[in-house]
C-alpha cells in the first residue's frame, strides 16, 4: 500500500474520532439552548412539570368543573367548538381538492372545500377568499392546532398563507346536568324577560343570559345545553349564575312513572268449564247477586218469552 493511501486513511480516522468526541458537547449545548418547560399549574411533581407539546392533540379542556354558586360544583362537557381564521391569500379550490386527501368540493352545492382531519378530529370549510371555518373540536388547544394543520396543508399545495392567520373562537357548545327536574312553567312566568317557552313547538325552554352573552336550552329533566359562549370562562360563569335560579324552580314532588303501579291480583287457576260458568253467572255492577246472562240463540230467546 502506498504511503499516500496510508496517510489519507489515518487522517480520516482522526477526523472521525474528533467528530465523535465533539458530538456529546454539541448535543449538550443544543439542550441548554432550548427553553425550560413551563411547570403545570397546580402541580409540583416531575410528572406535573411535563407540558403537553403544542403540535399534538390534547383531551384537556373538554370537561370543565365549575362552581354552582351554592357551594357545590357542576360538570360542563364541551361538545363542539367553532372557530375562524384568515389565510390572507386567494385560493384555487379545485386544485386543493385534486391534490389533497379527505376533501369534498362540489361548487354547485357549496362554494367551499370541505377538508377533514383525523388527529385532532376536525372539519374545515375553506373558501376561495382565504377564509376558513374549523369545527368539530372540543378544546381551544385542538381547534388552534387543527387550524395550523389546515394552513400547512394549503401551503404544501402551493398557496403561501400569511404569518398571522387571525384565529378566533366564535362559538362553544356545552352540555350539563343539574341532577333534578325543573318546573319550566314557573321559570318562564317569573323570568319572562329572558325566557321563551313554546311546548307545542319545542320541549325546551330558551333562556338568554345578558352577561355573559350565552343562550341556555333547559329541559324539564334537568339537562341543559349551553351555546353562544366564546371562551370556557363564559361557560363556567354563565352556569354559576343560572344554577341558583334553577334551584328555586326545582320540582319537589315528582309523580311516579306511568305503568309502575301495582297490577290487579290475578284470578286463581280454573278449568275451562269453571271459567265458562263464572262468565255466565258474572255479577252485574251494583246488583246484589248473580244474574244469568241473556240468551244468545233464537231458541233460547223464544223460551224466555214463553216463560214471561
């Protein structure tokens, strides 16, 4: 082997050793340059300090525990959240529908591309003007994450969105159960300014709260649908204000369910002949004794006339 080849091999080996020696130091420097994770609110342990990454979906926020104003708590479950954003660029919807998966586009029916995500589970309506509506999520974190993913998909197609997409939550829908039946007639009579109740059209009472601007659908069973809120704080504050009002119109005495009353005692087991005799000699209401039943055939009717 020539001396030049031996020298080049030795130089390559020394460079590789230097790179391996410098790799741990570079990794340590990169780790030190990263910002420290923010501690989770209300937790002091190591597990509580691990923050949920901003690029992964989270189940937190879909269930809210709020005070009821009387010393207890109520649980609100977020069912849907609608948000809007603006990509700031004109879009070719036909090109987006052809190049992207899980999309629908029928301009004769609706002038927007319907795009769906699996994780987080969300649906977007993308318009040619660059406006976008995101629905189907159950938390603000997942809604913002879905909006960023939709914007990234549009960018991969070839339309560069603006840096600030103006993300806003427009509506949050939640459900709750107060746990007792409610007298809707009394509630609409006392709060007619805020209520509307038409039981022939819809079985729920509509209660419009002024501050925060939230609408309740209240059912006699105690189930409640809350809509119109823009933040989770609005949901919590609205239910805290309404719960003491509902307690005033709680049904004290609830009638038993129909069909649960005790059935009449059954007749003892008898033969067919005994049953026929019992029917023929059945007592009439208000009569003192048993009266024979009227004849049913022409011969029997003729004999009864002759006896008379």
